[in-house]
């Protein structure tokens, strides 16, 4: 997979600006997040991440077997859940003094997608989610019974 710096090369000016703004917003709001209260999910952070992470073809790392057959409509599955990415970054910011560039790097490193069928995305993956392990996309795909091929780059 590409590094954050390699991914930066694919970004347009507006994507770079949105990424920067997302990193700044996460840094500015980290003190508001209380990870000891799991019912207070950082949904604002998830929205910030959705806004800031670029969704471009260069970040697609693979395709599910069903999607590759081309018989069903497809979508892009964000492999690192945005709420988990928000929790990850906000928790890290509370413990470490990260620069805006380091936050951007995390956002870029976690900007990977898989092409899946809409049914796999809306049903299989949703039903297989494990709240105790939301950040392991490979375990999720295994539990959902989704076979996939990783593109060689």
C-alpha cells in the first residue's frame, strides 16, 4: 500500500485544503472528546473525517469477488470506519502533541477503499460488525464471508 506521502501526490488543491481543514478541526476539538464515555461517539469527528479524506480511485486497494463479476451494482467501502478513525485520532491527540501534518498522515493512511456490491456493503458488512473490534477490516470481511482480491501496485 502507498504511504501518506505517496498518496499526497494524487490530491488536487481542494483535496489538500479539505484534508488540512479536517486535521485542524480534529486538533481543535480533541479536548472535547471523552473516550471514557463510549456512548458519546465522536460523530462530529466522523463527519470531519468524511469531509477531509479524499475519495479517489488511487486509494482503492481491491475488489470483492462478487463485485468483480459485474453482475450487481457496486460501491466503495471505506475500510477504516470513520468513527473509529475519529476515536483513534482524538485519543492519540489527547496523549501526544501531533502536528497537523501527522494528523493528515493518519487520515491519508486510513483512506483506503474496497469495491464491493451494494448488498455486501449494506447487509453483509453491516450485519457482521463487531463493536469490540470496529477497526479491523480484514476480520470484518472474514466474518461477513466476503472474499476479495487486493490489487497489486
